[in-house]
């Protein structure tokens, strides 16, 4: 082998070594990226804005993939979890669907029925009452002229809220009672027949019907002596 051939062999070996070094570098970069990113998993993104308390279905979401290590622990990875669920707040388009954005829609228990009434949005709801909440329902009645004092009554204790509708204008010309709200929210309750009758009566004849949110975990019913109030009780 002459000197020219030896130089050719050396250059060839150097080329092979450089190629192996470059390949090892690429593998190192890929390995480093994989170690930082990790395997990809399935998640779901919201297609369009979803308003609060809207029933959810698979058509409202689109499937995406993302690195598992970047996926929040609360992310929904199986759309079967949305069955029978409603949105708790406004779900924005493009947001990642997470478990804390949805809750199970309240259902009726045996012996209950649904009844919906309009509640003054300012004094009766104030944005704090949501499906699944427990409320006390109060009604105020005007006293008959010269015979009875005006009074406030707790007509239903621990009523369960099934649904909260949208703010709705009320045609004031249909009701001549002073101080009647011009905007209200339809609230649906799960009630027994007797309680549903009480609520229907109050909605028709009371001056006002208001809701009081009951603290979670409260199990003690109101004292029967506190169910009716008149001003003379404070004298």
C-alpha cells in the first residue's frame, strides 16, 4: 500500500468516526428530549364556549395529544366521564377540559318532583346558588287590612336546587305588586308534593319569594318557632 492509499484509508476512517460521532450526538439529543417530554397521552379541548349549567356531550370537545408530564392531574382523558355532567362555569373555547370544570347533574329521588319558579336575581340568587345547592325558601305576605300583620314565612327548608336558568326580563305590566323585580332567574327544585304546593302557592300569592343558601354539611332543621316572623316578635 503506497502513501496515497494510506492517506485515503485514514481519511475514510476519519469520515466514519465523524459520522458515528454525529449519529451519537443526534441520539443523545433525542434521548434528552424524550427524557424531558416523555410519552404523549390523550386529552380533550373545548371546541366552543359552553355556558354554565349546560349539559355536556362528546360533540362539544375535540381530541388532542400532549406530553404526559405536562398534563394536569385534573385533566379529563376519557369522554365517558362527561356523561350526565354539566358545566360549573363558562368553559372557554380552546381550554383543556378538566374534572373541576364539571359536576354531575342533580337527579330526582323517589317521591320528588321538579318545580321551577322565577326568583329575583338581585335578592334571591346573587350568583352564588348553583345546581346541587341546598337552600331555604322564604316568602313574605302582606297582612290583610286591619286584621293581620305582614309576615315572613319559611315555607320550605333544605330544598335541593336542580337547575339555575338564565337571567330573564319580567313583564312588569302583568304584576301590579309594588317593588316586583324586573329581572329574574328560573330556579328548578327537587321537592315533595307538599313542598311543591307550598312553593307554587307562595310564587302566586306572596309579595316576594327569596332563597337563603344553607351552609354545606348543615343537618339540623330550623326550629319550628322560627318558621314564621312578624315585627311584633322583636318587641
